[in-house]
C-alpha cells in the first residue's frame, strides 16, 4: 500500500480516473457515430462517487448524525425514507435513434466532452491545491 497524503487526495484521484474513463467512453461514442446499431455509452458518476466516498470516509453509520429533536408527541417524526446513496438513473440511448438504430448524437457527445474536460480540469486544480497545503507545511517547518 502506498503513501496516503489525505482522504480528499484519494477521492480526487479516483475522480480523475473516472473522468478519464468517461473521456474514453464519449470519444468511443463519437468514433462510432456512423456504426449501425451502436448504442451510446456513458458512466453513472453519482453511484461511483458515493461508493468511493463511503469506502474512503466510512459508511456514515457512526453516531455523528444529528437527530431531530421532538419536543412534543404531536410533532411529526423525521422523514427516514430518503436514501441519499441512490443515484439518478438516466438512459441516453433510444431517444434519438436514427434509421440505422445508432443512438449517438454529435451535439450531445461534444457537450458531454466539454463538461467532462471542465470537470477534469477542476479536479486537477483541486489536487494541486491539496498538494500545495502539504508543501507549505513542509516549507514552513524547514525554516524553523
């Protein structure tokens, strides 16, 4: 096992890996724009991010949750049916199928490519800033 800088660093690295995979998937969709019966592929980041966050930070089952106070028996209890670990599920294929059953839409793919590129750059910037914190600590301790 390698050296761990911080839990946030580990999550940022996983995010970069997921963004690189998405880049490959969207590029593959664009490359297959003229392939009959090709279905556009995508990745569900919410599920992946939630799973990695729980793996790195724990599942949240500790007693760190703030319970809602109920000062009167007639008050409604807290709503417990919401599960924040469920991701939004969507389908990109089928809604724009052409005569050859290909579901790749160049406009959608190029906008997804742009969004992915911006997120990749944001994650890279956050990773650099996370590293700068430790560099400044090391630099200041060397001066003492």
